[in-house]
């Protein structure tokens, strides 16, 4: 049975994390549906433990204790992901990555490299804009549309290459496609000559990360993407369910 006080404190922390900027007591009460007095008492308790901090304008944001928890969770997620990413490399021969949303950015937290001499690297710890990457599209598509739109307004849709989608309406149509088909592609939108496909990784709750394969554009040509996506779904579902990674019978053809 859920403990109401714990649920309410988590609601407040999640609302702060999703807001992306400092929030006042009234704003948090509106976001969580809590009475303003209740929200204020919860914030006071969280502030005493370092999970939130209050600035000079009397608005709250996540504190250092919450950051330590987030860092620990990312490290644990990255460690857990490595066998699954290795399985994807075995199946595809391409570099496999795991990424999460951190604020308005996307950050790569784990990677297993391709055995090919010509291979792609997305440095672990690297932050990238969400609109020009397959992992970013997957993570944005999992959000309520207004929340995704607010992130895009803050980050902008700067061109990374000639192929980057820079029109908001066109990008929202791309998110509709990603949500419908369950995977996303980066068609040389982040780096010329590089293609990437990504799928969501979920747990008991909502999407918690995105898993991707990346490589030279010519190795992602023709009908190969469909085979890659099928393998990624298989491995991503095993990861999300906490099942051991299992070999897929047929190696994804080059």
C-alpha cells in the first residue's frame, strides 16, 4: 500500500524535475494538485534534507541530495545496460548506446563500440540537443506534447547539418511518426555521414531511456533498418523487463 506522504513528496520532486526551471509554491501546488499549504510543508522538509533548495526569489529547484541520487541512478542504469548493449553489437556489428534526458538535453550514459574499423562514437557523458538525434526524438515522443514543445522552445531547433529538422511543426509531425511506429531515426541530422536508429526502453513505469545503434550512413541503407529495429526491440524489452539478454537466432544481416 502506498504511503501518502511519500507519494506526495515524490510528486513534488517529479514536478520540479519536469519543470526545467525554479518553481514557486503555488506553481508546484498547481502542477501536483496538492493544497498550497501541503506543498509548502513538503518543500520545507525536502529543503532540510537537501533535496530541494530555495533561491532569492523564493522559488525552488532540485538540491544536491537529489543530484547525488540522479547520478547514482544513472551509473546503476549504465552498468545494467552494458550486457544488453553488447548483445546489440553482436547482433548488428554497429555501436550501441544508451541515453537519458537530463534537463533539456540528452546525455549518453553507456556505450559498447562496434568491432568495425570504421565506427561511430558518441562519447559517454556527452550532452546533445534532443531534436537532432534519434535518442532525443524517442525521449521527446514519450512526453506529453506540451512538455516536449516547451523543451523545444527553450532549446531551439538549431541546424546541426543540412538534414536537421528546424521547423517546429515539421518536428512535431516527426514526433507523431516516432510515437506511432515506436522507433526513431537520425538521418544524418546530427552529423553528416552518420545514421542512427533508436527505440525506447521502459521499466514498470514510463520510458526511462533510449537505446540506439549508430554507424556510417551506407551501412544503414536499404531495408537493413527494419532488421536493426526488430533486434533492438527484442533487446530493449528484455532490458526493460529485467530479463537476461538472450541471443536472437538470426544475426542481423549486413
